[in-house]
C-alpha cells in the first residue's frame, strides 16, 4: 500500500498528528501502509527527504510538511521539493488552519499566532480540554470530535478558491493548505483495502 516518509520542521504538532494517524490505522493495514515521520530544520526539509529516501529506499512516497509561518523562502522550498519529485503538504499560515477544518471551517486568519490561539479556543470547546501542540492524541481528538471527510472537502474548496482568485504562489494562498491531499490519499488506500 505504500511506504510514506514525512519530513517536517517541527517535533510537536505535525509529528503528533501523523503518528496519531498511523496509530489509528488497523493492524492489518499498518503492516502494509507504513508512515515514518522525521523532523529537521525548515531549510533542510528537501535535502533530508532526499537523504532519507536514498538511505531507506523502501520509503518511496516522500512528503515534506511545513507551515508558511515566518518562512521567507516558503515558495522556493515548495518549488525545490516539486523539482525533486517530493510531495508537499504546506499550510498557510500554519498547520492549525488544516486542523480547524475538522471543526467545519477554515477562517480567514493571516497570522500564525492568531490562528493557533483561535484554534485553541475552538479545540477546547469541541474536545473539552486545552490545546497543546505536543498532544500525542491530537489526531484522535480531531477525528472523534470533528469530521475528517468534511475537513478534506473544506481544504479542497479553499485551495480551488485561491486558484480561481488568481493566486498561483502558496505564500499568497491564505488561508489554505495542501495537507488534505496526503490525508485523502492515505484514507483512500485504507478504505479500498
């Protein structure tokens, strides 16, 4: 079903989210669909991904996952990854905008800190506990208290809306994300199994 290598620039939110996704898969699928999450610095995302796929060639489906946040060369990193045949799951302004979609919206928030703060408020209302980036159960909380299928549709609609509005650079596409593409791909594979 696939060996996924996910290289991210954070050791908290994204790593907890994807490890939670992997852990949520039934054992029969978890033996066929492998997700490995590796953390590195933002500027090293593409090189680390290339290094890991060369070192561990079984990881044939490479992805980098990162936020716009304060990254000055955001678009360049995405272009470099695509040229290197690495899939990119980016979020603008931050990963929390993707998780927001689980609760039915992707509001027009431009700043990372504002997005994280507002997401924390809705998370606490929906989940009943304070949001922390290092919560190892974050994926389970999102799925149990939100709607993943709807989140994927919301993210897809936002992406298409940005394209229709003439934005062609990810740094201009806000709020927006492409993380849903990876989630949809994994979910489609597991549902078809």
